[in-house]
C-alpha cells in the first residue's frame, strides 16, 4: 500500500542562496564524481539484469552529477579570479536538472567525448520520458516510452560516462 505524505511538501525558496565556504568546493566536486560513479555502477548492473530504461535513467542521474561537478568547477574558477572566501549560488540553480544537464554537455564537449553519438538526448524531457510512466491522452492509456532505446545506445551512453570519469580523474592527478 502506498502512503500519502501529510504536512508541508518541500519547496525551493524563491531567492534562497547557498553560502559555500571556498574550501568546501574541492570536497563537493569529489562527492559529485563519487556519486556519478555510483549511478554509473548501478546503471551497469541494471542494464544487465532489470531493464534498459531504468539503466538509462541512472545514467542520466550520473550525467547530472557530472553537471553539478562542472557547476562547482565554474564556481571555483570564479573564486580564483575574485578571491572570495565564501561562494554563493542560488538554491534553484544548484538543484536545477536542466542546468546540470546543460553543464554536463559542456563538460563532455571540453573532454572531447561525443556523448551525442549515444543518441539519447540530454534533456529534462528525455529524463522524464525514459524514467516515468506517463499518461498518453491521445491513446487514453498509460505508457512507458522506451522507443528508440537499444542495448547499443544505452551501452554507449554508459561508456561515455565512464570515459568522462576517467578523464576527469587523470586531469586531477
């Protein structure tokens, strides 16, 4: 049985800002990489045993964590040019799925990894389409849209993520 949550639901405060000590950025970047690696490992397992759409969803989460890594990297670069001891970021930006996906695209481009060759769009719409059961008003039925998803493009997706993680690790040494 599914329980409904009672009480106030968490929401983003309109102008809420995170104040992050500059010394925490490096640790945050490492946590993002560790979490991305965990999502990648989960996707690899799930692709073998449970389903491609779930594996793709986990891969998209790994990519979002790489986008958050890029967000923190950008904050760190800004700090170097401004010499701030505390960096600020809007909560909505830090938690924005579309922003993290866009930053991940930039990161893959900088690393010269052709993620687009996997033919799985990096977008919020794609994330929702692959991960969630949706209602098709036209067909008047529920559906899980896995059209166009193949073992080959899902495996390529994970390969590009692993390549990114390895390249970032090598650049940090």
